[in-house]
C-alpha cells in the first residue's frame, strides 16, 4: 500500500467518514479532526508507516486537509 | 522609587511609546538596535518590579537564574541522551517555584509566597515548553541569552499571551520588511485603541461601576431560595462579571500584542469572539487561546499520546474523557488552590465530555435538524454555560455562601 492509500484509510478510521471527495476540506474547521484524533493520526502514522512526528512538530496549518497530510507524509 | 504597573493607565502608553520610538525607527529602517532594546526592557522591568515591589524584583531575578540552570542542564543532557526520567525531572524542577507560589496561600491562610512575582505562571509556561520541545528534538540548541530574552519579553511578561520560543526567535532574528512592518504598526495602533475601549471604557463600566452594585444586591438576597442565595441579582452578577472578565483581559491582551508588534514581534492573539462560540470546544479555541493551546499541546495531547501508545486504556472515548479531566483540573489548580478554581476546572471538563457525547450522537443520527434557529440556540446555551463557569471562577459564591 502506498502512503496515500494508508493515510486515507487511517483518516477514514479516525473520522468515520470517507474523505476521498473532500481532499481539500479543512479537517479542523469542520470538526472532523480534534486534538484527540490528531494524536490517533500521529500514532497510526508511526505504527503503519514508521513515521515519527513529535507533537511539537505538528503545526495544524500544515496538516489541516487530506491533501496536505499526504504531502507531509510523502515528504518524510 | 516609582513603581508602574503595565498598561495600567493611559499615561503609561505615552511613556512606553516615547521609549519605543528609537526601536520603531530602527525597525522601519530594517535594523534592530539590540543594545537599546535591552536597556529599554531593563528600564521597564525595573519600573514594574522596582520601588515598592522590589521583593518581587529579587524573586524574578532568582527565578530566571533557576530556570536558566534547569533548562540549560537539561539541554546539555538532551544533546547526548534522551531518557524519560531526566525529562520528567526537568519538568518537575522547572515547575517547583510555581507550585510553591500557588500552594503557599492555601496552607498559610492567604499569605503570599516570598518567591512569587507578577507573571511567574507565564514564565513557567515558557520554560516548560522549552523542555518539552527539546525532548521532542524540535529545539536543538540552547542559548541562555535568547532564552532569557524570550521569557522576559517585556510586553507579555505579566499575563501573556504565551508565545512559542521558535516562533518568537524567528521574528526576533528576521526583521520584517518595510511593508510588513508598516502593516504591523497599523494593526498595533488599531489594537491599542480597541484595547482602550475594552479595558478602560467597557471593562471599567462593567467591573468598577456595575459590578459593585450587583454584588451588593446579590449579597442582600443571600437567604433567597432556601438560603442558597440564588436570585436575579446573582444572575446579574454572573453576566456583569463575565463581561468585565472578557473586556478587561481581552483589552490587556490587545495592548500586549500591539506593543509586541511595534517591537517587530508577532505575538499571537489571545481572543477570537469567544461569546460567539457554537459549543464549549469551540469556546476553548477562542478564549485565552494561547493558554488553552498551551494546555492542548503540552498536557492534553501528550497525555493522550502517552496513554494510547502504552495501550493503558483501549477505549479512545475513555482516554479523551480522562484527558479532559486531567487537562482542566491542572488548569483549575493553576488558577489557584481554592475550591472554586478547582470546581471551575471540573465544570469545564464535564462540559467538554458532555459536548463530545452530544457531537457523537449528532454524527450518528443524521436526521437532527441544523438551521439558523438551532445555531442561535447553540450559541445562547454555550454563552450561558460559559457565564455560569465564570460565576464559579469569580469566587463570588465563596463570599456569598461562606463569608
């Protein structure tokens, strides 16, 4: 599975919503993701992709849409 | 010697802007006069913590030395190793002075600790933040002077907003270009006048003129409603105090942000129309934002991360509920060790938990109507929940019931 697919699956798990047609939707503003969901996202990225993102490095503005998250993950 | 409290009177602004002029002219020409700025900060620190408050000044100096050593030693350790125990110890040691200052009045019958000074909380938030971000590897180098400049940054020293080291340092090193700086000055002027309106007009109206009247009325009704003191004047006190709290603090925060801007530092804003919140979660993203974000990033998220990583509690809903409780209890104790601050914390934790239950329910049941009326009702309900929490926070119930 590539990074994009993994991220989309993780997001679907966490938000309970299929986001494939909402790639540029702001997940924090719409309330789909909150602090708790953020922590789940980080833990899942760690478990499934081996990507270690410390909480200090999590700048909401850089992670607020599915597309941005995928770009972030792919750049690591 | 004189003692002047920050942003206390309009004259203070005349004085600070006069002293700021060289800095403003320098920044306008793309230069930061480091020596002058240091001298300027020293003069205003002496004005705030000198004169009749000299004991606080001594406490401040002692505190800064203590934190520089604590953070510095941890930084040296972290450069070589990264075990959990030294990190935990560094955090504990860094908060010891604040804990002493907060606990002393509770056990010594209201007597203030000798090591306390105005703003110790805000300096501690900044110190703990340094240690946590070093632990994460986000801050790699420790420069004692840059650290001191950050925690003692004069405009925000007494009550925030709480900035982040990396953000602050970037602004300090990188002087804004002329266009950007002009925009910042423009905003600063606007914020100062908005602050005047908030703090000196509306804050004064609600806090100094109306509040004593409703307080007196509410005290006359102490025996109302089966001796609970629940009365219309008490309701009046609740709303009046809430308005006072907002306008006074938001006004102060606007001043702190404005003076920061004039010094070329984009200190983050603290309030974003909190009374227009749709729910309590929304409220904490709008009220005293730099504090609630600090709690979110350094307590709530770290706590949930830790619990879930070690799989101590499997149910994610329970984890978040426990985290709310820890988060807001710590916030309550931080405000002060009195029953009403702690109940205030518990109240907000409960409100957050109930709100999450509702949000989950709403997500499951798609048929729940959502229109302008329900939105208006949500804002109204949230506003009243907030105001009630501020009534607890005010400590007035303590006077009403126990004094």
